[in-house]
C-alpha cells in the first residue's frame, strides 16, 4: 500500500472515530468483532482499495460493516471560538 493511501486511510479513521464520539448510536450498530470498511464516496481509488483489502484480510465468517462516507469538510487549523487574551499586569 502506498504511503498516500495509508495517510488517506489514517485521516478517515481519525475523522470517523471523532464522528462516533458525537454519534454513539452509530457505534451501537457495529457488531462486536466486525471488520469495518471505510468507503469514501469522493475517493474511488481508496474506496476500491479498502474493499479489496477487506476481502483478502477478513476472517471467514467475520461480519463486515461498510461505512459509506460522503465527504470531508475542509480542514481547519483550530476549532476554538471566541478566544480572548488577558494580559497580566507587569509587576
């Protein structure tokens, strides 16, 4: 697997993990021990790669859950809002 595919999968995995923190009801739909396959609809190359890896590596009889991902929002450097700096008086 190329380092580019690895990086793209790492990004999706991180973002999906964050998504599950905000939507725990979705995590409840994933069976214990399931092979989770992320299928980014806006990245056909990675989508196909992830399908192929799943077919090669999953255990016989192991449940598979396909997670269809629409797209990623633009990356933001920080999600902080309303930052205020309060200087301390010099003594």
